[in-house]
């Protein structure tokens, strides 16, 4: 007996695939499946998070609809992945947010932008909001640096705690009792697999796009998004070092590291999510988890808006538009941070843990 209909369907598919095994060379999920004779719910959650949704096994499957077996591994695993985030979420009261994710994130983003604008007017310096500010400390005349650090530090800390608790619950379910606490080779190997998106290549041909041809544009857009996000994070980290260690106050000139990293990162998280969104709407609907569309679109839209508003702020930072752009940018970033544990952001972290487990299994078959 499985806990949900999706788990039951995934169990049915894995039983068929385990007899067929035609797709065993396509990705990590099929070899992991072959190490099992039966599929408990925890196994299925693990397999679902190993699947990278490349779509190749649907294209290749002789039992796909309209065959009576109706085998559709990518769509079923996508749905199960989303439901697994719900199953492990912290606090439990927020389970269900993933199903209404688009509406929740849009509401929080709009409220956050409004709160920053109102906060700038009521608490900050209303005059600075509509007049050009230049020189060191220009941003902090609109919102004091300490207030900015306190607001974003609290949001980030909450996001980390909630995400780590969820990930820990997932890991406890999928780990072997004999797994070492810190398994450096598995952690490093999975890091390599994740950083290169090794299993998003459909066994070598690239992502199936549902039109018969196989291209790997989704892999490219994923890379732009992921490394763009890392560069933005690096930009903020370097700026903090400049501020606290060297007493160098933002805004920085265009050639300085925070601006260079932020600009490249901003371009990455603008082009990457836009490409992924376009690819999503071009894809064969049979490959998609339709219930997760709101979550996917909300996450990509938030990253895109973070990139666009950040770049606009960079270009117009010496003009009277800076104050309003800062409010919009900070509102979007705040909403992105606070919803990290309840949105598509977590998919990379769950998948990383599944890849760590897979590395361990390859070494020591389950
Ligand atoms: S997806 Fe289809 S072809 Fe591939 S292993 Fe499963 S049943 Fe066989
Ligand atoms: S969709 Fe791609 S990654 Fe997922 S199980 Fe099929 S071949 Fe593997």
C-alpha cells in the first residue's frame, strides 16, 4: 500500500520499468531503480528526486500512451517530486503551499514591494526616495544599512533553518543506516554531477523537447540560472567584506568586483529563467506536471524579476528613479528569500541529496 495515488502510480511504473530496463543508460534513476526489487514510498521519493525531467524515457518508451500500460515516467516523477517537498516541509502547517505556490509567491512579492515602499516613506527618508542620490552611502540614505542587514539577515536565516529541516527529513528517509555522516567522495561526486547537470542530457542526446528532435537548450538555461544566482550571491558576499572589513561603502564603480559579479549574475538570472520559461511552454504537455506549473512559473518569474530589477537599479542608480527601483528590487529579493523553503528553489537541494545517495549506492549496492 502506498500513501498517495501518485506514489501508487510511481510504484506501478517502476515495476514495469524494472522488467523492461530499456532506459537503463539514460540517467541515474534507472540504475538506482534496478538496485531494488520492490518500491517503498521512501524509495519512490528518492527516485523521483533523481529524475532530472529530461523527457528522454518518454520519447523512447514503447509503453507510453496510447499503449494500455500508459507509462509516463517524467510527468509522474515530476508530480511526485513536488509532493515530496510537501511531505518533508517545515513547519508541517505549510504543507499545501507548493500546490498554491504561484498565488502565494505572487501575493508575498506584491506585499513585500508595497511594504518596502511604505517603509521607506514612513521610517526612512521620503525625500531621498524621489531625488537623485550619489556617492558612498547613496542607497543607505533611502534605507539605513543596519535595517537592511537586519531585515534580510532574518529572512535568510529563517529560509536556511526551514530548508535544512526539510532536507534532513528527506535524508533520514533515503539514507542507508551504514552511510557515514560525512561522506566526502559521495558529496564531491554528487557536487560534480549537479554542477555539470550530468543527468539532464537524456543519455547523451540532450533534453527531449517533445517535437521529436532533441536539443539541450534547457541545460544551457539551467546553467545560466544556477551560475547567475551564485554570482549574485558572490557579489553580495564580496560587498559585505568591502563594507565591514575595508569600510568601503556602496555603491561601487562599474569595474569593482561586487558590480562585475552582480552584473554577470543579473544577466544570468534574466536570460536563464526567460529561456526556461519559454522552453516550458514549448514542451510537450505530456511531459509536464500540470499541478506544478504555478510553482515553476513563480520561481522563474521571481528570479527573472530579481535580475531585471537589479540591472535596472545598476543602470539608473544615479537618477531620481533609484529609490523606487531599490524598493521594488528589495521587495522581490525579500519575497524570493522568504519563500525559498516553499518553492521550486528546493528542487536543486533535494536532487543534490538524491545524487549523494546514488553515489553511495553505486559504491555499495543497496
Ligand atoms: S520508460 Fe518505458 S521503455 Fe523505458 S524502461 Fe520504462 S517501460 Fe521500458
Ligand atoms: S525523464 Fe530523463 S531523467 Fe527522468 S527518468 Fe526519464 S530519462 Fe531519467
